């Protein structure tokens, strides 16, 4: 079975980093938490750049086991590391930067070929340019390609989009999604962005002051109301939907899931294709009846499952069962009391906005 096993302890200035994790050996695992929670330090321990005590095993390969006095230095760990800043060699062309990574691996051991990296990152037309002639997004794509050309057993990405503006982030996210779909290399991905985590990750690890507070499938963790993550302004759930039809007149697309249908802005997707969407709790309202006209197109039949605390004392989170899917609504406590909401009550779930992710 392909798994990453991390059991690491490291005393830090303000707290002790302690992580005991068994993670999927493929796909993207996101490390998420506030600044200073230990995310980057954990990544550096996995890379061998920081010396935590314990064990690191990557799909059956032991990189560290202090009980057996095993510790591979960073240059002997088959990993790729992508930092916030691309760190390309300024005196070399894009081609030469990439060849630097490729030359580290004997031809017989290369798992990611030149043409594959060029195609996945869309950088073939940039090869003769110098780094100074690249945009921020282009530089980061080159840095990712260079890391891939070392044929890593594990790819570490430390907030690779943090230095980019919103437009450049949207430019590079589809390339990261392509890596996720096309490659079997497991990725540990540090991010402060919930959107990045929702779009890219399969598994989510929450860190707070060096401790793991939760670890599991990303959709499951984002829906847990016992975690502080779900109580802030960006709380929401993920749904997997299927493209059902297009309304060409009104430029809309209808998505189907087990709880009904959702209308979204028109998508260039064929009927039957799957789309991952995120529904923010702040964009869900509740009513006891839904028969009258409304500007809200997405009205679904649901049942109140329970309540949870929200970040602001005036609000609460309502958990809802919509056709077997969990949705969250953030409403005021006054609205809850005026509607007389109790667990088991049938309600109309009105979804004002749907964020398309993939």
C-alpha cells in the first residue's frame, strides 16, 4: 500500500512540533493552518533540511529512522522542493535551468520526461528566455518543471502561489490541477488559501502551534463543525456534481447531485462531465416555504441536522442534509429563533452562490 508515514518531533521557540501521520502515498496532501503553526517546519523536516526526531517513510523507502540511526541527508532524498520564490538561476536560460534539474538523474532512472514536463506546465515556448523576461507565474511554472525533472518520489510545495497576485494565481492553478491528474507523484502542499486547498487537495492536515488537530479527506474536514476552520467567514462544503444541461438563452449550466440541481454560469463542459463545486456557508439561506418567485434560482429541499457555533456571537452554523449531502448555512441566531429551527425540521435551502473549483 502506498503511504507516507511521518512521526516527527522538534522543539521550537514557542512550541514543540509533533506530527504522527499516515498519509496517502499519491495525490495531494495539504498542510493548512495559521502562520507560525509549523507547516513549513514540518515540510523542512521531511526534506531533511531541519532535523526532527522520529521517522520518515515514503512509499516503503525509509528516509529517517532515529531508532535505527538512519538519516538520509537532503541530497540523497529523491524529492523535489518548490518554494514561494522560484529561485531560478538568473544567468541561465529557461532551458539551462531545466537541464540543471534533469542532469541530476541518470537517464535510466528518469520517471518524468522532458516532453511530459513541457506539456504539463506549458512552457515549451519559454525555453530560450532568461528568467528576467518571465512573468511571476511563468517563473513558478519553470521552477515546478525543474523540480519534476529530478523525477522525485515526493514533491514538496511551500506556498508556491503566495508571491503571485490574483490574476497570476488563476493562471497557474490549472497547471497544478493538471499535475494532480496526470502524475502519480505524491505532493505535500503548504498553503494559507482555502481555495487552493479545495481545488487541489485530496487530503487535508490541520496544524495549530505544532500539533495536528485534524487529518482526513478534504471534503470531510471542511465540513466538520467541531473545527475552528469551519467557523470563520470562509466556511463551506465541497460537492461533486455532474453537468446535466445548458441554458443557452440565459448562459447558464445546470449541475446535478444527489440533493437536486444547481444553476451556475455557463460552463464549456459536455453533459456528463464531473465538476467539483464549493458552496460557502455565508451564501446559503433558509426558508420554511419556497413556493413564491425569487431571484435565487437554487432552492433545494433539506432537513436541519444540527447547529454549531460560528465565529461571531450573533451567528450560528446550521448543518443540513440535502439528499444525503451535507451543506452548511451561516445565519443569525435571531433568524434561527424566528424560524423555530430544530433538528429534523424540513426547510428550503436557498443557495445564492456556487464557487466552481474543477
